[in-house]
């Protein structure tokens, strides 16, 4: 009877394992090579499609450039510039002038092909041409107008007209050349959709490729296509570069994006055009697999014997690592793979020894940090106990005013020192109470030189905001406003609903000496650079408040708004949303990253 245990050697396991691997590897390689070469054949066809797409895109770019040049000529026309300058200066254009302007624009339309009409609008969206009272914002969505304003004179393409699916719309902002390119109105051009015909069906049929082409705007609306009725435009736009099925036949969809318009050009090519010669490839893969399998079987036994002994030696070294410090292996072999395995093991040993040392050091640092944290908790506790002792001592002596000041100081310190995660966000009411305590203390120091007032409504006091956004502004108003004034001064802290729905406006006003324009610009520059506005270099500072507003609220808050004039006092204000939206904050962080 055969002893199966004696056959269960490492060499026999490697031999049998290699044979199994042979079958898996050769099968995998064959399938992989077949797939990869098929992809190469398809890529070759796609390159041809891409060339076709480049030609079509070039034709589209020429058409777009012609329209861009035409609208640019209209926008810079002397009569258009003169009449729009007159309109921006507050002198409305008369009906006779609009008629003459219409004749001037119609000359440009006569030299252009494919353009249905040109329309002119003023900055307040009133139409100059044609001669009617239709407004721009009633003709197109407000989002389109904002995109045109952001373009600053560049022709912006939007695609199909919402009211007429046979017309394509493009709009550009008119800039006054003699007025530092200031905004003066809009020019809107209507182009016939048929003007974007990019293919010739007769030539496409003669080439034998049976390619189909389609042009889609940013919204996915079809501007031009010669697809069959069964083609789904949405599926083609979502599966560019992939195989889709149209009318029971498989096609390769290739997309080309127009940089000028953001439109997509989609080209469909039958899969059978890209997979010619696959049968020959299949035969070559089968023959190669059979030859490779035979050679692999011959050399498997030799390789298994060569690998067995060095591996056993390495296993002995690795077992010894369980009983003490990890030590590198000194085993060498004539086989490159075994040497690489030894080197990898030695690198792993060095890394693990280094990691053990790092973990040990981190444990020591963590212990020291926890000790310091415990010590830091004692200091505020001692401070509050001391202030409480002062309060009772003053109260027993009848010093009620001083005792109240001690209470305010205790509340001030407790509000500032408390740094738990749950206490980082407070309400405006909490901030106003903190600012009031600070003003009471400053009132005691400055006596009659300081008067103050806090104005707020009940709804605004419940709006959440980060801690210590208001008190630094009050401190800044006293330091740079009231203290720099000869005689008594006042500080007004006002919280009220903003003109923007869903926002609250916080304003701190002082009647100090104010700032001239140069000093105000310098203050804004220091805030932008993140430097403190205080010459003493202490305190939170107005620059810190500005930075925290932008970091926390991102695009929802515009930062600090400072209004001041020499001898007219200073008003510092900011707007915050009534509800903090962390999801918008994360999206802004991603757009900037």
C-alpha cells in the first residue's frame, strides 16, 4: 500500500502546485491576451473615429469662431458703443436711434449664414433690438445671465433655445472700450440648428464605416445627429468609450468635448468594424497555450527541486524569530527570486524593529501628554475658586459694585477658557452676554469716557455661531476707537436680520477718530495676509475673526465689512447664515482641493 504521507513533500507540493498554476496561468494569459489584442484592434478603430471626431470638431470650431467674430464686431461697433454708452450714462436711447441701430445690426446679419437674428439688451435686461419690450430675464433663465456676466465679454454658448428647439442660443456681454471695458449690455445670437450639420451622409456611406455622429449641448439636448430612431442619447452620453446596443447591433461610442462650448460630439461605429481578425487571433492564442503548457510541464520538476532547499532554510530562520528579537537572514542562493525573498524578509525585519521603537516612543509621549492635560485642568479650577473667594470677601464688606465686576470677570474667563468640543458653538445670545460682561469691566476702567448699548431681537439671539466672534470686534472698537478719542465715546453693538433672507447681520459701531482711505486699505491688506491689526501683537485680533469666518462659513459668509471715514467713526459688520450647513462647507473644501 502506498504511503501518502511520504509523498506529501514540499517538492511534490510545488510540482503539483506549479502544474495547477500552469493551467490557471496559461488559461488566464490566453484570455487576457485575447482580450488585450481585441482591445488593441478596437483602439485602432477608435483612433480612426477620433480622427473623424477631430475633423468634425475642427469644422465646428471654424463655425463657432465665425459667429464669435461676428458678435465681437457687433459688440465693438462704433454706433453700438456710442448708444450703449449713452444708455449707461442715464440718457435713454430714443426710438429713432433704436431704428438706426437696427439697420446697423442687420448689415452684419446679411453677411452671416445660418444666423436667424441678433438681439441687443441693456444692462437692466431691456431689449433694444428688435423693437419691442421683451426683457432678457424673461427670455432666458437667470443662471444663463450669470454665466454671461462671469464670461466678461466672452461669447457663452448655451445650446437649444427653451422656446424654439430649432434654434441654438449664444450670448456675450458688451463691454465699453472707452469706459475701461465696463459692462454695458448683452448681445444674443440665434443660430439655425441645421447650421451645425457636421457630416455628409453620402460620403459617410461611401467610406464603408457606417459611422453615425451626434452633437449634444451641456444639458444633453440633441443639436444634430444622424443616429437611428432607436438610439438613446442619454445612454450614449453616459457610456462614452464603451459598447452600447442600438437597434439590436453593438456600437462603440466615442466622445469629443468642445472646449469653446462644452458640447459633446458622439460618434458611433459598429463593433464588427473594429473586431476584424479576431478568429485568427483566437487560433494563435490556442496554439501558443498548448506549446507553453508543454514547456512548462518539462521545467516544473527542475524548478521545484531548486526552490525547495533555500525555502526550507528561510523557514528555519523565520521560526527562530518567534523566540526573541527579530534578526535578519544570512542565507544566500544562486536563484534571484530566493535572494529577493531573503532581502524582502530582511527589510521587513528592519521595518518591524523600527516600528517597535516608534511605538515605544509614542507611548512615552502619550503618557507625558496625558499628565500635562491633567495639570492644565487644575489651573482654571484654581482661578475660578480664587475669583469666587474675592467675590464673597467683597460681598461681606458691602462692595457690591466690585463684587459684580468680579462675577463678570469670572464669567468672562470661564467663557474663554472652556474649550470642550461641545462648547465651540454657541448662540448669538451667549456672545452678547459675553460682550456685555467685557463692556462692564471696561466701563469700570474708563468710567465716564465709555458708554455702550446692545440692540438685538429675540429671534436673532438664538442663531448659532462659533465662539468669540463678536467680543474681539468690541475690544477693537474700544482700543482703536473710544480710547483714541478726546472725550467720552460710545460703542453700539447691534444684531438684526439681514437684507439677505436667512441671514443675520452683526454690527459693532464706535464714534472714534475713524480711518482715512489709505489706512482702511492697509487694514484690509493685513486681514488678507492673516496678520493681527493690533500694534501690540496680542489678543485674538480682527484678522483672526476674518479668517475664522472664511474658514468656517466658506462661501456662505463674505467676511468682515469695515466702513470708516476720517473723523466719522468706524462700523465693522459681518453676516452669517441662521443655520450652519456643514455639507456646503465640505463641498467648498473639495472644490479648492
